[in-house]
C-alpha cells in the first residue's frame, strides 16, 4: 500500500474576551450604613406626644450621599403611623421642626450653634464629629477598626424628652 | 482564554501504513475508512484490536485512532464529551506505546495534538457559555488537554496556559454568581478559588490580584445594599460588620495590583474606593488626586 500523507497544519490563536476583570462597585458604603442607622434610630427612640403627628421629618445637613440614600430607600417607609419625609438642608441655623437632624462632617464647625438653636426642640441630633456628645449631640457616629459604630448620650436626649430604647443602648459603643 | 485553532486538513490526513505486514482485517478497516464508511470501519477495527494479535499491533491501533478521530470530527461534528474522541486518544496513545520502531510517531503525535487542542477548545466553548449547569465540565476538558500535552511534551511548561484557563474560569464563575448572587454563593467561592490558583502560579499577576480584590470589595458593597430591607438594627450592625470584613480582605490585593502596575488607572480607582470605604480618607484622597493626574495625562 502506498504510503501517502500530506499534512497542512497551522497553529494559531485568536483573542477572545473570556477573561474580564470585574467592574468596581463605586458605592459610598458609609452613606448606606449611616442612612440605615438613621432609619433605625428613628424607630428606636420615643418622641413626646406632640411630635407624633404629621410626617416624620429626617433632615440632613451636608453629606449629599446620606441624603440621597435616605430619599431613595427610606422615603416611602413609616415610623409608627408617620410617613417619613426627608429634607436636605443648607448649612444654616434656620432649622425648621424636624424629628431627626443629621449633621455631616462638612457642617461640623456649626454643630455647637445648631445644638444651641435646637435646645428646647424634641429633635434627635446625630453627628459625625469627634467629641460631639460633649457639645450636646445625642448620637455620634464613630469609626473603630474600620467599622462604623455609634456612641450616644442618654442625658442629652432625655433633656429634650426623647426616650432612647434599650436595643439602641445595647449596640452603642459608648453611653454618656 | 484563547481559542486554539489547529487546522488539520483531515481529508488529506490519512493513517500511515508503514509496516510490511499488515493484518488483512486492518487493511479491510482501512479500506472502509477511505470510503467514508466510518461506522463499519470502526466495527472492523474493534474486532482487530480485541483479537490476540491485534491488541499488540501498533498499526491497528493507529488506524483505529484515525477512524474514531474522524467519527468524532465528521459524524459528531466535534461534539463536546464525545466517546469517539476518547477512543481516538486511547488508540493513538496505545499505538505510540507499541510502536517500538517509531515509524508511526509523527502521525500519532500530530493526531494527538489535534485531539488535545479540541479538548482545549471545548473548555473555551463551555467557559464562553458560562452556563450554571455545565461550567464545571470546562475543568474536565482542560485537564484532558493538559494530560495530552504533558504526554506529548513531557518537558514543556503549561504554566501560562494554566493561568489563562483559571482566569477565564474565574470570569465565568463570577458571571454565573452575578446573575443570582443570593442563590449562587458557591460560584463566588469558585471564582475566587480560581483566582487563588492563578496567584499560586503567579503571585504577580495583575488581573488576579485586581479581580480578587474587587470581588471581595463588591461583595461587601452588595451586602450593604440590602440594608434598607432589614427589620432590625441588630441586622444592620451584623451586615455592616461582615461587609467591612470583606472590604478589609480586598485592600492588600488592590495594594499588590497597584504595586505591580502603578500606572493602571483601575488599581488607582480601586484603592481610592476601598480606602474611602475603610474610612482612610486621607489616603483615599491621595489616590483620588493621582487618578485625576493620570486621567489628565491620557
């Protein structure tokens, strides 16, 4: 039998898009956590009777990302029978009635003045500044070992007729 | 992963009938093969290699290899998981082991290389589909490719192919996970395990370091996006703690990616976000400034 073979072989490679690096999720995770905490603080603090009518107002001064997260995810929720209403405030001392006021880092410098302005109002003041409880804030976000936690002042809250529940106290890193 | 194209013009490639004495039944099988009667040829050659003399006949195994290769390539259209492909491989390997005079070596090697590349291409095809039910079969096909290449070229290194394969597998597993992250946690693990295999082979692989980092960072960020659905502040505390742990895992791998290639904008952006979310705001700002600088230089 005649030995016959002819081989034409070519080895080549074509690029393919099998390997793709993942896309980074560009999220401000602090804003997600703070917004969620603000919502839960609202559920776990008891306001005096006169504050239990109308909408439940959460105001945000500074920190656009926290405001946006609250508007997007929590605006339709309720605190008891009250509908949540989220408001964005400019850096001002002219603050209308609200149940919760979050003062972002950008507005840290006017925090003492804000506290003074709201001294007799049943407004839970949540801040993001070191030593804020001593200045009169009720709850203050802190970072410990990369974790976002909070400290609270029962006294500051009680002075404004705000009652802080035991669950909130048990999760606080420090209580004054 | 790249698809290999190994073009063998199978219509022109015929078995080498090199020996003086060839079993008549092998001749008969070869004749059927040449006429394109592949199933009949297979039946005939199976009888030969099962016979006392035939089972040690390198020529018979060689012809058998070609018959099954063509069944796989022509009748089965190079289907994945083909038994004929397996039989062809087994036949060519047996022929090589029996071929003491090495008269059939070149043809056996070429045919085995073709079959090996086919396994590689099957693996690529499975990866490209990234189907939740079939993706793991890519591993089997790649291992068969590796096994054949090692058999043919014992001294060659397949490290770069291994890296390419595991990166591609990681991508496929990740895509499967991303479709239903709540129900497919095991694919998150599999994707990261594939990246760890790459890092084991090549610790300075940029893509593996970057992907591993982003994988954990995204997991943390994704978990936090579930926060609005939580009923209790205790859940918020638990989810945020777990998420931060994921983001912490991401940091050293992104730092390594940045060290490997400081000019890559992806690593700079990655560090900016990871550091920011770990509350290292000063360091994050430096990366943000660097990002702006790099983008202005583009």
